[in-house]
C-alpha cells in the first residue's frame, strides 16, 4: 500500500478530503504498524460536521 513516489517524507502525502459537503486540504500519513494510511481529523472538521466518537462517516480522499 505504501507509495514512495507520492509521499513527501515521513510517510506524508498531501490530500484533499471531503466529509459530506465539507472539503479541506490536509495530509494522510502512512502507519507502518497498521500498514495503511491514516487521516487525522482536526477539531475544526469534527465540530463543523458535528462528528462524535463511534460515528460512521464516509470520507472521500484525493491525492
């Protein structure tokens, strides 16, 4: 899964993410322990979309 051609160092890739109608510029990070990329959700995003722990969401990520 890891893509060294697109990453900028430390496993980071620039991305654009969308949850519902909220779109923002962000980055995804490669986690070697889980062998996948992670998308951190800042408090601003969680508040704007009224997200809570254990909510199921659909996220679109473009890299």
